[in-house]
C-alpha cells in the first residue's frame, strides 16, 4: 500500500498547452526515421524510370547492368507479372453508363506500357546505393514513344490518346448529385446568376522526409517486415499482402518517426510493393529512400480540378441553387483515394455553411499521362470551399450586396441543427454566424479603411479577404482500436493505431490518459506504429484525435473499470465499494487502498491489460471564419499577405498549443497554393517541368504573415465522447479562398472589379502583372 501525496495533474490534462512530448528527441537529433536503420546485410534498391509520358516497352536488356559490381538482382514488370504479383487497386467507382470505374492496371513495375514520366520500369538491387544507381543507368530499355496528353481538355478532346480501352473517352469515373430539373427551374426564376470558371491547380506534397521503406524477412519468424514512413501502416500491410499474395500474418509494418505526410503517405505505392517483393525474394534487408526528384515525379500530387460553377440568387440575396461541373485530372492511374476525393468527399462539403437546395453536380475523374493524384491536406474540401467562397464574394460584387450580409442571409441557423445538406450529410452542430462575428472583430474588420488609406499612400492596393466555411473530418472510418497496459512500475502504456507524422498526436493522447487516470504525464507512455500491436485505420482526414482520442478515452474508462474488479478481489471488497481516484483504488470508508502499480504487481503477468475497440457516431464538422489582408503592388503584381486572423470551431480543445500550430502550418500551405505553388507538365512532351525545388515554388518563411488564431469551444461535436472536431486541415481549406478573395477585393477597390472573376491560382507576380495589363 502507498500513502504518497496526491499529485496535481490539472496543468497536464486536456485544455492545457502542454509542450509536445515528441519534440525533445527530434531537436536533439535522436529521431528514429526509416532511413536511420541499417541492419546487417543491407542491400539498396534503385529504380529505372520512364523518360516518356507514354510509350510501349518493346524490350529491356539487363545484361550490362547485371555484370556490374555488387548487383544482386534486377526485376522487370514482365517478371513480376509472371510471378503472380498483383496490380494495385483501381478506382472502385462507376462510369456514367454504370460500368465499373476504368483505369489501366497499375503495377509495381510498368508492364508493356508506361503512362507517365517517372513511372518505375525496372528495379535494381545492389550491395550499395551507388552500385544500385549505376546499375539502374546501365539497364537499357527500348521504347516506342506514343502520343501523350497532360490536361483534362486534351484528354477529353476527340481522337485523344487513350489510356485504357475500358475508358475510350478517358473518363475513369463519373458521379452526379442532386436534382437537375429543380436546379434548372431555380435558375430560371433567379434574379441574379453568377458564373465562374475556376482552376484548382495541381500541387505537390513536399514532405521534409521523402518516402522511405526498409524491408526484410525476420529470421525469428520468417515474416516480411516493413519499416517505413507512412501515415497508415495497416492499410499498407493489407495492400502489400494483396499484391504479393501473402497472408495477413506473414507481414508486419513498423513506423517510427515520420517527417510529414500531408495525405501523400496514406497508401502503399508501386515502389513499396517492389521493395517488399525484392526483400521477400532475396531474404535479406532491402532499403529504398526516394530522392527529391523521384518524389516530384512519382508521389501522389493533389488537387488539379477544372470547374464551371454557377450560383442562382433571388433579389434579396438568398441562394436558390448551385450548379457545378468539375473535371478532375486524376493522372495515369485512377486510385481509389484520388477518385473518391473529387467525386464524393469534396462534394460532401460543397454547400458548406450555407442553406442551399437544390443542387446539380457533375464530377468526372479524367485520365491523363501524368502522375496519379491522391490525398493532399484537405483532400477535396479545399477545392469545394474555394469554389463556394469565390462564388459568394463574386455574387456580392455583381449584385452590390455587402459580402458579410450576403453570408448572414444564407447561413444555416443553429435552430436547424442537426442539419442535412443537399448531399445527404448531417451536420451535428455549428454556430456559423456566431463564429463569423468573432472573426470580424478579431481581424478589426471595421478599421480596415484606415489601413487601406495608409497602403494607398505607399502606392499599394490593399484588399480584405473573408472565408466562412466548414469541413468534414473522420476519414470515413469511425472505429478505432487501442490497447492499454499498466505495469508494476505504474506506467500506463497506450498503443493506438493512429500514427504520428509531426502533428503532435502522442502528446494529445497522453493528455487524455492524464484526464482519465488522474496521474502525472511522466507516468504515461504512448506507443504508435506497429501492426503487431494492433490494426486500425491510421491517420488521415483529421481523424487522429477525433476517433483515436475518443478510443483512448473509452479504453481508459474500460481499463479503470477492469482494474476496479481486480482491486475488489485483491482487497476482498464488493466492486461497488471500490473507488478510483488519481492512480489509486480505495475501499470506501476505509484506509484500504492499492496504487495502480501495486495492483498490477499482484496480477499473474504483473500487468493490467485492456484491448478496446470503439466507434464514434459519425463525422465531425469543424468550421471557421478566416480573414486576411493583402497589399498588391500594381507596378509588379507582387502580393504580400500582411495580416491573418481566424476564429475556429474545433469543438473541445485538448491542446491549444498544438491546435494553433496546426492552423499556422495549414494556413501556410494554403498560402502556397494561392500565391506560388503549381505542378507543371510540358503540354507537348509530357515532361515534368517543376521537378525540383529550383522549379517548384514552395512558400518561404517571409510569405507567412503575422497570424492570430482563436478557438470557439461553445459548440462541441455531438458525435464523439470528447466533443472534439478535427483541426489538421482547417487552415489549408480556409487560406486559399481568403487570400484570393482579398486580392479580388484589392482589385475592385482600385476600380478593376472586372479582373476579379479572372483570378486563377497561383497569383504569382508575373501572372497578376499580365492580368493588370488587360484593358477594362
């Protein structure tokens, strides 16, 4: 028994700005990333990649490469097909005629045909990395070059080169939503119709750590083990098993530190399957770590959508209907994620915080000879919200209405909650006007004119941008598993299948354990990233805290109740007489007690253990009001974001320090898309022309403005026991429309409202300067 004094844990529980537990080892250079591991006998993998956007493979000569020193094996697509290695999954949706979604078979190594520059064609395994690179250059591939197309307009044109016979029109999949007849009737009676053509350009997820995989066959059990940089180890495991024909028990995936994911690391890639295959065949460790150029060529890109957007309004500014036709360039291979993001997930939030019905949406996933697209921070929601917020601001300009008042007239009211939108998605809670009012005050909206006058005195055009919006979080997987183990040292160890990738989730989960058990933070250990410890969905769609944290809360409650029964037996008391508080079980009305450590020590295996699986009731709908100010130099087209303020409803806040960090990082990525980032392919050759950090314009620190973010916790989520809503993607979703609306406002205030509908991201100085040269 113990008589230790009670410890004050309130400053380490949820709601407190606890410093991230992960940071100390990372700052000391003690992080354990996949590339830090070099087991004995390590071999290295290099890829031969296609130099063509579209070509037939007519022959591969490996002889010269195989004769080079250190070469262990060279694999081709034909050899993997002959060995029974299966392709990665296709789109999983349907075409307009009801036939299955169409895509060429995406294999670990290209077979018979290549369809984008950088597609892996052969894999070389050698003793050293340099030997693998040298041998890859010595593999001779004969190609018959074929016509290629890199954008949706070209892919949909008559006589365009086909990517697969199952999609003669190059449309991989198509979905329609809403009521076309009712929408047409609403447009017919509208007093105002606003139309915009909007481009959400293709962007790249430039993670600090590139994709890395170390594969080996564990000598103790003969299982294929993968140590890699991924957000979703369980998903990778399932895909590798499916491709290689292995049973679930034959594969283990382990993840250590991950240097950023942003959605790009949510699935297995062809390179992962090839590396796993090589290790399984050679029975020795094989490592592949992507170079930055390989990442630009072959990792999943984001966005790339062309949209025709129309909004109908009545004379009072009420939105009567919304009509959209969007065509998404999903690249050479339509992946399940890349298609679902554009055809379903983005549309779920398309009407946003506004009460809009009816709708008429048509979304098409189009195949081109470019790298496949997939998840990138926000995953469909930034594209949808950008359309909505650009339409709202343009409607205000064209009708002469105040843009704040126009939003007020169309907000979904709290009294309408729970609210089911036109896509059939139900918002459980939200006070959108309340959040906007706070955002306007925080940004000093009413004081803008004085700041604009000061900018004019310096020859600059100042603009004020606004975005009010919501997003969906949950990854469409609402169940999660955790295990909890309390040892004889009193440490509560939690394993969760959600994964760390720089977002600080281990700290937040530890704070929830402190809440439940009433113990010091130093008595908590969070373990992540091992499919042997537990399978689960992983981290995507801002679900880590929303579902994973809720699972920790429920798992902790179940563990405490299990411990209560054990304590009752040990103390020879009735279960209902045993109380738990701050790390101790005590029999009510007596001095008989046991600490967690003492109780664990009494168990047969010296631990208290709980395996808990639980589910939340549905998604969360975080929302916000983001306001920014820009200065535009009309002489050069340069834009500087000079102020940024946001109020965000993310439900209950577990760690405000982490939430603000997530918002800061998300906003900077949104600014990058708005102002400088763009993946570009040469239209004639299909070559990637933004294939390095010299060519792809990432945002720099000087692009980030002073930012202030506040949270409104007055409307908790009703779908989970914590009341939390996801926050990881909120900043990215709000920033791009906010900035572009601010530039449009600057143009309008300077008498160039005619240019506002023509704005297309990225708003680089050169593009804006050219736009400014157009005559009114």
